[in-house]
C-alpha cells in the first residue's frame, strides 16, 4: 500500500483519532485538489507538461502557498501521475477537508 492509498482509506479517521498529523492531511488535500484540476483540464489541447504546471499553479493559488511547496507536497506521495486504479479509488471515496471556509 502506498501513501496515497493509505490516506484515502485511513486519512479522515486517522486525523480524527490524532494518529495522522494535520500537515500530512494538508498535503493530501493539496494532492487531491491537484488531481481535480488535472481532471478538469482533460482534452483542452495542452501538452502534459503545461497541464501539470497549470494544475500546480491553480492548487498553489487555492491553498495560498508557493508553487514549490505544492511540488513538495506532490512529491511526498512519490509521483505526480497516479494510475487509473488509484484515480478510480479516490473518486469513489468521500471527499474530506480540513478548512473552515
């Protein structure tokens, strides 16, 4: 099981019980947000690199943190492009958020 699968299956409950640190949960939220931006850019004619860069910038803007910090958050999950099975797995899970807004 990789970090992404672990957070999908245990993240919400782990944060509630205090087993998972909040900064890890924020990294996970940023990663999920990045994946959602990547999904929304499908089929717009951009190269994969430009889509990825745009998704990272949109994620950085949404979280109000730097571009490089988002890249570190993505790197924490060991890769930037999940497999089709992992995308299906995260889409079937209930989205959870830690923000108050």
